[in-house]
């Protein structure tokens, strides 16, 4: 079970209650049964039944993020969409029993890095297999 803190950096500082927030620290060691029950109760009480699949419910995961980061749910709702997605989906990875730090690192990796890695892997496979290219056609005598 993952018990570390994932620091989600915000794309721009958010001013909230006289403070400037630049990152959300998701402390997964704080997740206990009481927090899970509270998130379910608050999500369902609002009439949101998407919480049935907890790891895919933005509201459920954002409520958990608020509780384990010491921020308020209302504040998280004020985040720009990309930042909000990074927060709730990182919690969603945890709820789905995946490593949230690894998820966050992949989520925030620039898109072009993945393409370069794929091309490098393809080239390495070709070199390892000994492929150099098509062979030249032998000359034939049509006589």
C-alpha cells in the first residue's frame, strides 16, 4: 500500500483565503476507513452516483484529495481543469490500487517524450535483431 506524499504542482498559483497555493500535497498515509466513508457519504448525499466506481469519480476522489491534503473541496473545485484532473486522477490511481506517484509522473510527462522513447525502442529492437534493410535484387540475364 502506498503511504507517501505526492506533490501535485499547479500550473498557476491559486489565491485562497489569503494564501497563495502552488501545489497540493496528497498525503496518502492519512487514508483510513473514516476518510473513505466520509467521501462516500458526501458524494452520495449530493446525489452523485458515479461514486459507485470510486476510482473513476472526480467528486469522490477530489473529496479524498481535500481530506488528505488539508485543503477544502471547494478550493479544489476552483482549480483550472488540468490541475483539477491531475489531483483527482492521481487519487483515482491510488483508489484503483495503482502507484499514484508513478501515475502522476506519467500524467505530467510531456507528450513528445513518449514518442521519442517509442522510436528509440524500435531502433534498438531493429539493431538487436540485425535488420539493416532490404537486400539488393540480383541482376538477372533475360537472354
